[in-house]
C-alpha cells in the first residue's frame, strides 16, 4: 500500500501531462498565451520532479546525489518523450526549446528544495 501511495501520484501526474499534450491546437485566447503555456511547462515538470523525488525517497535508501539524479533524469526523459509524442498531434509540434523549458522546472524545483532545506537548518531566527 505504501508503494501505491508513493508511485500512484507520479503515474497520475504523468498521465495528466500526456493528456494535455494530446489536445490538438492547445491554446488560449489570451494575449499572454505564450507565457502561460511556457509557465505551465515549468510548473508541470517541477511537480513531476517533486513527485518522483518523493517516491524515490520513500521507496529506496539512497544518498543526496542519486536522490537528485534519478528524479531529474526521469523527468528530463519524460519531457523528451512528451515532445516526441506532441510531434504526432495535429496543431502541435515537438520542440527542443520546450524540453529546455521543462528542464528549467526540474532545476527550479531543486533550487526551491535547497533553499527550503537551508531555511529549515537555520531554524527560527534569534530575534531582531
């Protein structure tokens, strides 16, 4: 049951990414459509990397480096496969630029994580 709680969110999120990528001509009518779509790339891959890290951490005993590398590499390869998948969808195209934007989300997640961990180690401030 523990494994299901750890890995099911990863599968569901990967499925949501796949579903969104399968929508032909995915666009909004907003002026900032391009920015929204690229921000969505960053967020969806930051979340995927978070969920993968959580699943790996709860499933295996591993050090910090593998706990960084495995989720990051899997997220990156999922981004590559997602762009390849989009190349077969009408009105969509696979883009290496989008893989790079997805990678910003992956790296961004780790930056936020390291800042959070550093703040936790620092503890409550001693006052003014």
